[in-house]
């Protein structure tokens, strides 16, 4: 899971929840959360780090979404994890040699980059909290029964690495009373090129009531020596949030449908937000993942085992020749789960 203090990628929706202004003094249960990234069905299967090697079979972009095995897998193995010299950012390195690539080439799928983002945030809080479990939680968060839930994440992809390259990822964050901002720089250590820039926003939520909550000042102050407003230290320009569409399903094209399966569910009993990335990419009807430039996602509601999922898109072409797709993912009953926008280059050299 992807949490800022506490569980960085517990990606529940936050809309339509009322603010809980009461003082939070209850003790948290140690629920674990798992929201590992789903593989795009257009990429070769990744050889899972903790398990048997999977087959590396070519999956075409137009392939159906039916599967007999889990679409969930962990991030690639890391070789290093440490603070920057001033401890205001955190850096990890990853080996991507056994990870999924685009079609039959050597270019690593952008899905792997999203997994690295998730893993990096977890690793950072493991250092901050001293909790080395897969879902680290600070003592203060458990005492106050609080967690952070992802509300928005924006990826800007530059130059995807090849499978024989090594990837370095750096993150920094700024805690606030309600929303926390976390930014990422993903770099190709082998070539020095920027792989992706990522920015995200989390809201503070009571773990039991799911209501928005205000962080006590003393909790925010705990991380003042490990956070920063200065994102220039990442050495890149962070992506800006785009204007997401407000269209209805009647105004869009239905491109894919899914049924939520058991393997899509994390330990909180709902679909982890990173699973939606698979749905977005698989329903985009674009030729190659190598041409994906930006992906901006705003989470709305959660969904559960057995629910029928519908993926709608509206497509346009910009003056620069980029393909812009607005995404609407909802349940069969019409409950909106997320809105997103993806931008695709005409070809990888644009």
C-alpha cells in the first residue's frame, strides 16, 4: 500500500465523506493493506519477485481482459534504500531486468514505474517509523486511529528504461493538517535520463469511520525534520493536475468491462486504487504503452468483490498531435469510481 505517514498506498476514495472534527483518541487495529499494481494486459508478464517465475508471453494491445491468474504482483527488487544527506528526501534503487516489457521489446512498461512509486513511499515510511513490515504504521497513527488515503496522483513519463538498466527513485513530502503532498523523481541511473515525474495528494482519514480528519499539530511536527516544501531538490519539473472531464456514460464510448475478482481485492476488502491503472490502460485503445506521456487520476469511490465495472472514454487530438483520452470508470449501477485523463504521443519520438 501507498501511504504517507502510516500507510501510503491505502487508496480508498475520499469524496462524499464528512469532516470528522472530533478529537481522535481511539487505538487503531493493525489492519494490513495491500494494493499492489496490476499488470497491463498489453505487456509481458513480470517474473514475480516472491514466487515462481511466470511466463514471458506477448500480450497484444487489443487482447481481451480475461485471465486465469492474478493480475497483482510486487514491485521490482530494490538494491538500495537510504535518506538523502539532510534526511529530507529518500532514495531507492531498483533492478528491472526481470520485469514486464512492452510487447517483445526491451523497454520496461510504465506499469512498473507506478509500482516503483508505490514501493518507494512504503520504503520511506519504513525508515521514518522504524517499522519494517510491508505495511508500516507509526505509533502516533495507531494511537490516533488515523491513516492517509490517496485522492489524486499524476504521472508524467519521459523516457522509459530498458530492462538492462537500473532505476533510481527519490521522494519527498510535506505534511499538513488535512492534505499531504508527496512528490517523486524516477531516474535511469544507467543513462542519467529522467524516467518520470510524479506528484500526489493524500487526505487524512479516521481509519474506522472513514471521515476526513485534521492532523494534530504535534503529529505534523514529528516529521518537520524529514519533510520539505522545496521540491527543486528532485531536479525536475513536476506535472500539473489536468482538468478532468465531467461527462456521463451516455456521452462516452464503452470500451471495456470487468468483474472484480478475488485477486483484485486488498486486505481492506476493496479494490486497491492501483488496480485501476490496469483498467485505465487496458481500456484506452492506444497502440503502445511506450507512447503514454501523462496519466492523471482522481479517485472517487471504492468498489468490492463481484461488482461489474464499466470503462468509458472520450478521445480527442490536440493541436500538437497528441491523443488525449478522458476516462470514466464506474460500476454497472452507475456509481463513479474515478475520473482520469491520459495523454499519448503520436509516436515515441514526439
